[in-house]
């Protein structure tokens, strides 16, 4: 079995994330990690909060807290929500950790030794009102490319173009709002990406990037076609990874720190080291996942705005160290999830954020809907109407109702044990072949990281059980042939057990409830192969069972009305 390293884009520290953030990185990474573990692979799923940079300082200032206290509190709040969504990280770290500080400084030293970091005098925006140099994110203005009036000095979140602060129209300080700005000279460190252009191109062409989703590969190659630019990797901030004084004493004395986009990707390695350091017995070897890790397959998950940094800039950083760091093998990128065609907005009370989502409904409702409607090939739009239709039809009617009516009817007519009944016949053989085929499709889509297709195959597996039940009609069979009815119910119960196993990556809590309905001795199966699925005999006659509470309650029109009123829901 292979070793699979899985990372999802680091959620930024300043505030609770919305559903688009969830479906764009962490949730699909979790679904994939769960599936690969079930298939017997060794998996390490790593994530962390991204805690450095201007927004953290500004958010802490607004909250009246020190930056370190603010980040510690927000990390715990985010982690609690991700636990609520059943995200099964092996470690969820912090980019402000000692491990990341040490590794970031190590990377910088190595890049300097190899001639890929250069100290340059540059002209930088200085705020007279604030009496300080302003890092690029401390400057806001109008994007010259798309006209978005809240673009930051490093990147426009609307059109995703990378910017310099001097590109902005009507620039102003994000601290004071003052437009009284001037350009002065200061010194910063630059990563000489231009010297690494050909190496990055060679790596990208040789590492299988042609098999990446078109979204990811096209963004990476667009950046290379336009040419890699040398970029400043330090900023004037109080909070961040300090420039090491043994190499750059003058800059260290001035309090320069590394740019968040230099240290954040290194935190994938840092978080893995945090995971190893969390145990004292030395049983966890972080380096085996990252250093000379030829037996590891590394998969990254992220939304499209993060692709340039992970497909080009971080690999350039790794290559420039001249050390054998593990680089990404497959980059799964996602488009945007919008809300009724527009962007999620906290200030305008538009959209659902992850904490509110869990207040409304259990995590499995959201997990299933988001993955089944993941923005893989295009931007997609959340609407309450689509959400309720998906929950009611797929989860409540197709899966939940099947489980409830099979177990309830069997208990009523045959008692609290799986009935024996007749031997399997042509209908069961036909069902077994259908289930095996659908399961094989499901596996193929999961292996290819095609989540919407995988969800469709899973839904088809659930539907096959309903079709079988309607065809056999045990509520009629029992009137004339009790043994035939018992066979139908026994087969359906085996389907429930199979559904519990193969649905676990999508709806882990519901899968656990389905599996827990059966008092099955030695129930250690972690997966069901298509060949084994044909038999539909893993739950033998005589197995005690219980009827679990309703798995999925339907969303009513009254519920919908209250959701629209609370979160906004008019078509844009």
C-alpha cells in the first residue's frame, strides 16, 4: 500500500470560514483521506491555521487583543468547528509554531547560500498619518484590472491578479484610512524566482502535472508563460517569522519578518513536525514524509486563488534549497462556491458561515451537499432551494427512508434479529451484479478525485436498494411467502451495512449510526470490494439489530423561509 500525504490550504486566522472555504479545500481533502485510509493506505492529513500577515494584526487590533492571544483564541475556535464537521486531520497546527519558525529560517538560509535570495533597496509606501511603512496588505484601493474598490496591495480577491501596492488606484492606509501616503526607500529580501524559472518548468513538466485538473495546470502554466518575477519575501510587521540575525543582522534589527506567503506553505512541513513532536517516544518520523520521501504520494487541495503559490512559488522555494524536499504530485483545485450568484459577505449578512451551518443542521447534511455540488469544473452557486432538494431527496428519501422502513418492517414482522428466509435467487444475483458495478464506478471516481461523480455513484448505490425493495415488495410478499419476504429484508439489511461502510467518507456520523444498528460480531471490515459486494451476505441471519433514530429529517418550507430570512436568499 502507498503512503499518502494530504494537505489542504491553510485557513486564515482572522475569522470563521464560510461554506465556500470548506468545500474548496478542507472537506474534499477529508473525504479523500478517509477513503484512502479505508482502502488500506497509510495516510497523513495535515492542515493548520495561517496566522501571520497584515489581516491578523488588523483583526487583533479591532478585537483589542495582542496578536498572539488573538491567534491562539481563533485557532481554537476554528478547530472546534472543523471537529464539528468531522474533519479527521492527523494534525491541525499553527503557522506561528516554533517548528515553522525554525523551518522557515532554515529555508531562507539555504536559499541565501545557493544565491536565490538577494537584499535590495526598494521604494515602499509610507503612511505619514501612521508614521510607518505599510506592508502591501495594509494598503487598499481600486484594482487597475477589474475596478474592484477593496483590492489589497498584494492581490485582488475579486479577479485574483497579483498586485503591487503602487498599482492601486486611490490607495489608502488600511490602518487609519488616510490617503496621505508617500513612497520612501527601505530594504527587503527578494526571492530570485527568475533564476529558478527553468527548473520549475522542468519539474512541472516532469511531475505529472498534465494529469492535474485543467484549472490547476492552466493557472500554473499561465504563470510560467508570463515569466516568474523576483518577489520581496519580507515585510515591516510586528508579527511573523523573524529574519534570522545571523545572516541579515541589519534587517533583523529593523524587525523585518518573512512575508506570510513565504512561510505559510512551509507550515505544511512545520505542522508535520508539530505532529511528530506531539509524542515523546520518537515513533513519528516527520522527515520520512517530506525529505527524500520517494515512496510518498503528495496531494494538495485548494481553491483557485491559492494555485499560483502552491504550483509555482512554493516548488521554486523548495527547488532553491537544493535539498530533497517532497513536492506536490497532484494538485486538486476548486472554483468558487457563491451564494445565489454573488459572493459570501459577512457585512451584508449574505451566505452561510461554518459555525452557523452547524447550529442549523448536523454536519453530514452539509458534507454531502457540498461534495455532491463541489465547484470542480465551474463556479457553483448555493441556494437554499437546491440544498433542501438535495437533502430531502438524496439523504432523507433515498437513504434514510430505506434504512428506516427496512429495519422497522423487519422488526415488526420478524423480531429483533435478521431473518433467515429463502436462499438468494435471480433478483438478488442481479442486485449483487449491479451493486458491484456501481461500487467499482464509485472507487474509480474517488481514485481520480472526481467528487461530484463519486457522489453520483454513491447516490446510485442507494437508489439500487430502493429499486430492489420496490421490485420485491416484501410488504406484499409476506402475505403469500414469508420466506421470500425474509430473504428480501435480509438482503436489504446487508445493503444497509454496505452503505454504512462505503458512505463513511461522505457522511461519517450517519454511516456510524447505520453500522451500529447491527450487533455484528467481529465487524472489522474497512471496505467492501466489488467482488465481495456481489454476495450481499456480510450480515448473517440471526444477527441482532436495532432501529436507529431517523437519520435525516426533511427540511420543510417553514425551515426554508427562516433560513432565507436569516441569511438572505434572493436571487442576485
